[in-house]
């Protein structure tokens, strides 16, 4: 008999937006009521397929990302949750079983009523895509909101009674000097979010920004300037009592995003919706990143999977090490060994590199426990590459 | 190809013509060959493409011919008789002159193509002399008359004055548009001599090339002089001393096409049981093992490489594979030589000899493409003569082997005589360039109202790296150069080392004139600074003579290498990005504690300004 995998997380990718940000590398299409209804029906089919394969689940964390989940109408929200309850969650599931249920929200058009509706179905955490407080930067990023929208959105969150909320910020936007960036961070701190993510602006494949950068229209910050901005963020946020629990994530103590932590820790999670990624054991897959294809696959009764990756125990161990190191808590090699089931020789093979990285001041620890130093965090990819086979 | 006179039994083969197409680079040899192949319907229209004989990837990519390419055509001439025409397309670049010489072994005539816009250039002159030395009948044709700047009359005069060839009635054609092509074939039949043969019962054929085919083994290109060769014959390579049984003979159409036999006067190929590439020497005579000829054909003067460089596998475990690949490569590139050597920085590799820098690049490229091998080349060197205090003289082609300066009395470096053809208005700049390269201009000859030929004497190591690029740029592409070795001259040479992070990297060491060291050292440090990625620590790059630092740059320590980006649970994607970064690193060479990318070894050669 198959022992059902312990599936701790559920991610739902809501693939609708009201436009396209210039830097965006995520999959999204323009929202329409009809498309969203079709999509929900397809999600029902996918949920059914997953239940057949993995059994019903009782996730500890749920994350509605996107896209812009808050574009869904009140009835669509309910329909989506019905789908999950009817097709995927255990029969005895109740919203209280979910420790953390996040929804990503864009500031434009967000209202307290809307947040309350989400709360009713079980959502207890909101992540607001603030990105910048400067209208000029928001314009440059191709965002469709302005500071005034952000302020009313945050007010709406407060009014809705959701206390666990956070913001996403984009660092290293060209034309923004250090002083303005600092001021922006302080202002954000004053609003009192429990969580702040700071991502550096990068020109991703397929984005409008990449074309602009290649065409010479926009010049991104060089790596030294980027580092300065990221260090400023760390300084301001940590001084204000936030913990940098992951390279780009800060939180008030106890408010780290559990869903994301679980991903970095290599726990099992299912992803629903086009372009969503899943991991069960050493198998990992990503869904087709096209709404029509996604729907078509499900209508044909096949899994809407675009690519699948099967890790061997060594690669699993390597991933657990290099991604675990991105977390402030660091990694425990005995846990890595237990969870990946890798050979002892794999751990031994890291020994030399780890002690060199310690000498170079990038890693600290010893024996089983290792973490990045501050400088190590600035060079986390380098450390990862050194530790890869 | 010419026979000893007065041999009894000598007769001509009136229905065959063997000729090569020669010219300065880019004057349109391969394009003319295209038209001839089309006109004779040797190639199917569907299979036709530009410069179809340039079939190596590298040739197509660079748009130049590197190897000689034989092809057999049938042509019914104006007189109604069908002729067999064996054409060999040749390269124009000076590094590949050897390919031209060997092609000439198989021919009685040469079609000399001259670009009507460019006129007579340095390799036009050089290849004409080569043809004259080989007793070939030369037929000039003026190509590209379709160009707006074409000056066919002027070019005809140049051919007469500079090359002393009658040319006022030379054919005027456009290989591109097809204008006048039929006349070329008729003229080939009328003006170029047919081959001669001697029916005295002995078989003789001349080897003019050989290639290694992954499926078929060694393929020998040959021109039958006397008698006939067919499958089953046991033949002998006279100089190589090896015997082999013929498995297949055939023609180039232009793909290899087996035939029942190859007869006197014909050009084709032979596949035998020869396994080892080294058994075949270009210019060797093939004869029947049972009845060997007492008179082998005059061979080809062995060519000596001028430029030496170490080739090392990026991946040290590829050493054996590199050796085997070089064995095969040498089969169709006998001008390339190699022998094992080792380097502190790079481990085990080979000291290789080349005809020039383009030749080096081509070999490196072919190793990569045809054998999937990444190789690094060390700083190229010429052969220096080192006179020791004890009176002995040592040849040094590798700076590493330069004896300690306290034991050296003096050194000599190879000197060349360069012939530069250029427009009058560029003389000043070119004089300056030559002087800057420690050269002198010995003679200035007026070629016509616009152009002169400068005869210069220069050290070979000064033209090795980038002289040609500079020559082209100061003359806006109009100057051309040919050169020959003239011997050695005493020179104040020093060994310059490059240090990375305080350690000498022998692969970058070079022997250089004392006056040039500081300038060159600076250039090399700057070039390396641009291509070596930042490390955890600051990396000093220094140039030194006898441990005295003469130039220095520093690569600042890496501060940031992290992507703070949202992956939305897509860990696979993140890992793949890291894997790509890892791959890039693996392709670098770890020298001491410094990772040096392959480009570094090339970038030090490509300095400007
Ligand atoms: N306008 C014009 N261009 C020509 C003519 N013949 C050749 N070309 C062009 O000249 C360039 C060089 O032609 P090739 O046939 O490759 O010259 P090549 O002499 O074989 O060159 P190498 O083999 O590198 O020495 C190509 O771009 C041709 O298209 C011509 O009659 N008229
Ligand atoms: S809101 Fe997010 S998903 Fe939508 S376009 Fe902008 S970055 Fe892309
Ligand atoms: Mg050519």
C-alpha cells in the first residue's frame, strides 16, 4: 500500500492581471469573468487528478499567488474555495487546519470588503505588491497603481482585521538614489507590516524590461550599486526590528512566511493552476504556462505538466544544502541526510569546500550545522555554485 | 606537373585538363568554381549554394577557403569534343599557401583570378610566382567586372606590368552574375596544356592531399601520372615505404564517387588499408608494390611551421583524446606539427607548429567542432636562436625553455622580407607602422599611377599577432602583404612573464624586444583584467621581466553574487540557473587560485591601439 506523502503546502496560481508589468516574468493573461470561470473549472479537474494520485490533503499552508488573485470576484473566490474543499481537501478539513493562508494582492482597486470576503473563506495573511512608493518608479515598472492606491489598500487591510500582512518591494529601480530608497523603507516600516520582501529588479527573459535594457533605453544598476541598495534595506529593516530570515525576506519575529520557508526547506507542496510548480518527494513538476494549453490538457484528461524533474538522492541533498543555506536558520547536515536519503559520502564531499568557505568568511558553523555569514549572503550564488557537484 | 623530357613512350592526353584556381583572398575563386560547376551541370541545381566547394563548417562560417578542393567536371567544348576538367579550388589566405603549392602538383595550368576593383594584390603576386615555379601555364581572368568600381583595363595593365603576363586580352568576367563564364571553360581547353603520360609499364601517382574520414578512414587525394590504379592493386608509397591494398578509387563530383579505375592524367582519390595517418606524406609517389617505379616523382619541399604555441585541453583528462584528435587532424593538415610538452599552469599538452595565426585559430576551431574538444593556446612564439656563453646555439620556440639570462651571450630572431602593396596615399601611415614594428623599408617600387610595392625587412614576431589587422585598418582595407623568411638577426630580446595573484602563468610568457616590453605588458594586463571574472579576493595582474614588475592591474574582489528574486516555488528554475553558472566555471582553467576563462588566452593576442 502506498503511504500518502505528507503534503504541507498548497499553492494556487491565479493567472490573471489587469495589465503587464514591464519586469514581469510570471505567467498571466488579462482578466475576464468568462476566462476566470473557465479557469476555475479547469482547476477543479486538476484537483481531481491530484487527489487520485496523492489522496486528499490537509495542508498547513495555502498560498494564492499570481497573477493577481484579488481580481477574482466574490463569487469566484467562493467557487475556487469550494473546488478545493470538494475535490482536494480531506473530508474533515476545516479552515482552522490551515496555519497560514496567504493571498497576494495588488494595491489597485483593493477594498476592505474584498479582504473581508477572503477572510471569510479562511485567508489570514495578505501580501501586498507595493513594489515602490514613488509614482515615477511605479510608472517605470509598468505598474498600474500609484502611492495613493497603496495607502488606501493598506488601510483596507487594516480595516479588514487581517493582522498578518506584508509588502513586496522592488529594490534597485534605476533613477532612485540611496536616500530616497531609505526614506521609502522607513515609511513602509511605519505602516507596520509583519513581513517585507525585497527583490532586486532584474531583466527577465520575455519581459519588456529586457528589451529596453538590450535596446539601451534603460540601464540597470551594476552589481556593486545593487549590493549597496540591498545592504541599505537590510540595515533599515533590521534596525526596525525585522529579521532577515531568507536572502530576500524579512519579518517580525514569528511572522516568517511559512509557506515559502517550507519550499526552501524542501517540503512537499502541490501547485494548482497554469505555471504552478509542485514537489512531492524527489519528484518535481511545473505546469504548462499557457491558460489554453492548461485547460486543453485537463479537458483531454491528461496532466497539465510542462516539465518534470526527478532528483536523485545526491541532487536532492545538494539542493537542500544550497537552498537551506539561503535561510537564516541555516542547514543541519544530519537533517539533509535524513530527508534526502543520500550517501554519507555526499556529505563528506562537502567538507573540504565548507571549510574553505569558512576560511573565506562566507560560511560559519561546524560539524552538522552551517549558515551563511553576512558576506556569504551577499555571495550566496557563489557559495551554492562552489557546493554543487 | 611536368614530365622528364625525352622519355620513350611519352604521349599527351588531349581530352583532359587539370588546373587550379588561384588568387588573392576574396577575389572570387570559389564563386568562379560555383559557376563552372553549374555550367557543366556537375552539381544539381537543388544542391547548389554559394561557394559550394567550401564544405567545412568553418569555411562556410568565415566565408574563406581553408583547404584545397578538387572536383571533376565534364564539358563539351565549342569543338564538340567532351573534355574531362579537373579543377582544384585553392585558398587565398597567406597562411594556407601550402595548400596552393600542393594543389599545383596535380595541375598543368592555373586560372589566375584578379578582382577588377582591387587589382593585383600581394597573394596575386605570390601565387603567380608559385605557379611559375611549378611550370604551370597561367591564364589570367579579370573578375567582378560588374562592380561599380571595376577598372578592367587598369587591372589588365597591372597584370602585364607587375606579373609580366600578357593580359590585355584576358577574359573579363563576373563570377557573381555569370557573365563570360562559358568563355572561361573554352579558354581552359584551348590555352591550358593537356597532361602527358609515359607508357613504360610503370605506375606512378602523386599524393597531393589526404583527409581522415570518420567512417572510411584515410582518404588519399592523388593525380595519376602513368598507368592505372584500381581496387585490388597492391600499391606502395615510395617515401613512406608502406604498402597497402586499394579498396576503392574514385572521383570528386564533388562528393566522392567510386569508379572502376583511375587512369593516367586523372585526379581522384584512393582508399586503402592504411590505418596510420603518419604513413602518408604529401608529395609522395604511389606505385605498384609488385613493380615499383625506379623514378619517383619530384615531391614537395617540406614545409616548416613558423609559429609555435602550446595547445592544452581545458579538461586535463582530455589529454589522450587530444592526442588522437591531433593525429587525425594532421592527416588533412600536414603543415601542422605537434609534440608533447607540459606547462606548470596548464598541465600536459602539446607544442604545436603552425603556418600563421589564422592557421592556429583554424586548428583550435576544428578541434572544437570536429572532435568536441575545448583547448587553450599559449602565447604564440617564433623560433629564436640563443647563443650561449659556451659557444653553443640553442633553438627556442617556447619562452619557458629560454636558458637563464646569465648563461646567454646573445639572441637572434627570425627576420622576414615583407612585400606590401598599397595605395600611394597610405604610404606614410604604412611606413610608420613598419617602423613601429622595428622594420625598415628597403625598396619602394611604383606599380602604376596609384600603387606601390614596399619591400620591408621586419622581425617575424612583430607581424605575428596583429600586424595584418593594423595594415588593413591604416589602408582602409586596400593594402595587402606577402612575406618570406630571410634568416636571423641579432636582437635585444627579453622574456616577459605575466603573474596572476603573484604566480607566474607560463602560458602567457613571451619573448619580446626589450623596447616593446612595457607597452605590451600593459596591454596584456589590461586585456586580462577585462576577461578574468572577479574572485573572492583581489587579483593582481602583473607583467615582469626578470622579476621586475613593469606593468600592473588589479581585479577587485567580488562583492555581490546573489539573485534576490522571487521564484514562486519554482526551485528547479533557480537550480538550473545555478547549474549554468557552474558550467561556466567548469569551462575555466584553474591556475593557482585564479579561474581563467578560455577567452583570456585569446584576448591577450587581440590587443588594439
Ligand atoms: N560583385 C561581385 N562579387 C563577387 C564576384 N565574385 C565573387 N564575389 C564576391 O566576393 C566575395 C569572395 O568570394 P569567394 O568566391 O569566396 O572568394 P575566394 O577567392 O574563394 O576567397 P578565399 O577562398 O577566401 O581566398 C564573396 O562575397 C563573393 O560573393 C563578382 O564577380 N562580382
Ligand atoms: S502583477 Fe505580477 S503577475 Fe501581474 S503583470 Fe505585474 S508582475 Fe506580472
Ligand atoms: Mg575560396
